[in-house]
């Protein structure tokens, strides 16, 4: 076990990265889909907000010592049922940022031992709190790549 408190700058930076990724895009561009079965930028952001909500629950389950399995979610129905493209990317990012700030305040109150607490994910893997936060950051990085690909496809069509 590591027994250290991780550097959380990458966690907090995810919001700025998302803001920079969508800078200059109008509502039409944000809601444009490269194909009917693909997500728009707004839908990617909606997914990341949903993921942040689920991860926030996982964080609390781990630090509370809950023995329940960490929750998973079916991302496509969550995005489609939320009708994300009818909403605003800016509103989604407000929620995303608020959860980052709220969770970060919690993280600052945790001990090094709290970071070594564990939970079991839907795949049966045991994860530390540290793992969950690092996976969250990596997940955002993956979707930043997806946003870049959507923007490239948008540029290629004009």
C-alpha cells in the first residue's frame, strides 16, 4: 500500500481541459453527431457528468467502508434518456466542475490511510480510492480524445 496522499492537480485540471476542448464551438457544433449511433460533443460531456456522479458515489462508498459492490452504469441509455443534445454544454460543465470542487474538498480532509481503502468494481476487481480517482482522470483523457475526433469529423464535413 502506498500510504500517501496523491497529487490531485490532474483531477482538478480535467474541467479546464474540457473547457479548452470545446472553446469556440457553437451550440450547433456541440450537438452535431458524426453518425446517428455516435455521440456529439455535448453527449460526451453529459456522459462525463454522469460518470462524475457515479464516481462521487463510489468515492463515498469506499471511504465509508461499505461492503457493497461499487456501482456501474449503462452509459448509452443514460446519455440518450437524458436528451443531452437538448441541453447546454455549459450547464453540463457547471455540474462537472461543482462535483470536482466538492470531491476535492472531501479529499483534502482524508488521511493517507483513507486513500488505501478499497471497494470492488463491477468486474470483481479490488480498487483503492486512489485507483478510482486515477481511473476517473484517465477516463476524461480518453473522452478528450473522442471530442478531438468529433471536432475533426466536423471540420472535414465543411
